[in-house]
């Protein structure tokens, strides 16, 4: 068995890597286990120094690393460069703020002295997806490593070059051997790694099905777990919205990374009073997107990561149209090589259609029409997903009041949903549990130890 790196823009095979056997996996876990105690007791200032060095390395090698991302999973080159820059920013953020997040918390009690000490758990297994192959890893690794944990990565099977490049970043920056390792293992080997006593916690970003499987295994073995799963984010457009601003952000939020993002806007819930105008303007903007070679700076729509993902998306779209949805634009694969799908909009989506309840992971926007604000809120909350959402209104107080009622881990008012190292990130319901980023994310993999002294 092997991992094949294939360019989704043209189907060309890039490289092939053998999957590790049990002996190779055990050797890697042994190396990490040997490194873990020493890394936990390495002075915090040294851990932060190395993380700053990683930030510099990422910026210095941005173009080379971005090209690996684009060739392997198809992201537009300008988006790949931005992804590498964001990873560098996360490294800088935790190098700067980690010491404050890790400070002992003094508590007044009946003791002469009592406080909470934040200590690393040990080794964290990260099971990561292909859609943001660097950012998904660094948003876990930067806080975890600064906190004194070690990390092992099981990356998606279609981005092996990215997985190895990330390991090489930490090695090149002087992190001790074994502090961060990429495991070249198949999904079938993940259960064994979770069960291994040398693994102390798990984080997964991926599908709902993958989350359930990993959660079941982690539960059996009593391992701490953070899950960031699928999303079907609501983009609520009220009758008093700035339509020019809303449409601009609707395009960016839905079609960034060819729509392959957990926090992409997917359900455009628009009140009837302005729905026709919104759809007309949205259609005009979407039709300006130009597919092309993702290495070409002029291209504005990337291919999907794999042909099978494109085909699955098209089946969802076709079924929804057969069930009564209206095709506004696109709604078909592009002719020719590569895993391209047309930038698409389907309108008049209702609860009887696949597009209403399922996550469409690709460049397809669905429009759901609401009678008024309260109906829009019920539609937004009537989903098993709860990752994030956004509200568009000229009245920011109205937007804030509605945002507090949206059932999600985050809600933005007049802004595109994004992850930010300064703010916690994660979902509720079928979108997972636990948080990444900010001090909340760092503390997910820390032992909040109570110290009480008479």
C-alpha cells in the first residue's frame, strides 16, 4: 500500500510513498516517547524561541511551501501563500502569548497558598484533513508544542508531501528529534495509535463519520479529544443588509479554496424582501470566477482536491435539482482534465432536498428563502451542524442580538467567518466539541492541576 500524490489540476502523478509497517510506526512512537519528558521540562523561553524560528522559516520558504500545497491539493497559489503566512502568524502568536497563557492562576481559598498550574499532557495525536494541509496542522502544533506537549501527525493520504514538509520545518528550526513526527500510516492504523499508552490526547479535524470513529476509540481508551467536524454555515441576509458588501463576502466565503472549507458559507438564508435582488447580484459575481491552472495568478477558481469528491458533489446537486431546487448558474463539472467543478448556485432549496441537510463540500452555494428574521433564525438553527455563521444587516445591534441566538461555535456580524489565533475556534452539535486557538485551545491539552498548601 502507498500514498499517491496527484495533481488535481491535471491528474498527473507527482510522487508515491510507502505506508509504514508496524515496526516503523513503533520506532517513531518510541522516539517521540523518549523526547516527551525532556521537551516538557525544556525552559518555556527556549520553546518559544524555537517557535519564533519556525515562523521565520515559514516566511522565508513561503513560495516553495505554497507550491507544494498547490501541486498536491489544488489550492490557488495566492491562497496557498496566504495559508503559509497564517501558519507563521500562529507560531508568532503562541511564542509571544504562550507564557501568559501558561502562567499559574492564583486562587484565594482556605489554604495558605493555592493555585492552578497548567502542565502538558504528553503526546498529542493529530488526525488532519487535506483542505488546509498546513494551517490545520499548525493551529494544533503551535500551541501544543509551546505548552510542552509533543505531537504526532496522521495527515490525509492525498497530501503526503505536505505532511513531510511540515515535519521538515520543525527539524530545520532545531526542535529536538522526536518532538514532532509525521506518521506515514493508513487510516486503518489510527485506532492502534490512539490505543498506544504513549499517546495521551487526540485532535481531529475531518468528517462527521471520521469524528465518530475516533471519538469511539478515544472513549474506550479514555484519551482527551478535540473534534472539529463538518459545517454547513448559515449566511443570513436581512432586508436591511448592505447588499454590495454581502455579495462580495458571499463569493469570498463560499468559493475560497474551491468551497472546500468547514467554515465556508454554505447555506445562504435570505429574507424574501431582497432575495431576488441578492440572487441576481450573487449570480453576476459568481459567473466572473475563472477556473484555471492554480499556479496561474490570474485563475480565480481552483479544482477540487480529487475527482471522486467532485463526482460526489455533482450527485448532491443533481439530486437536489430533481427534488425541486432551481439551478441558477453552473451545476456541472468542467469539461477537460482535472477535478474542476463550475462555480454554482442553486436556489429555492427546501427541507425535502439533499442540499438542505447535507454539507456540500465544494463550489456550490445554496439559497434558502426566509419569510422574515425569525424564520431565518429557525432555518439557521434547524441543522445538525453548528460550526459558525454570519449575519448581514446595517444595524449592528440587531445583528449582535441575532448572533447570540444562532446555535454555533462562532457567529460574525457583517464579516466573513474565519479562524483567528486570538479567538477560540470550534463547533457544537455534529460539528464537534472542544476548542482550538486562543488560550482556550492551548489549555485543551494541558492538565489544569490544583496545588493546595497549608
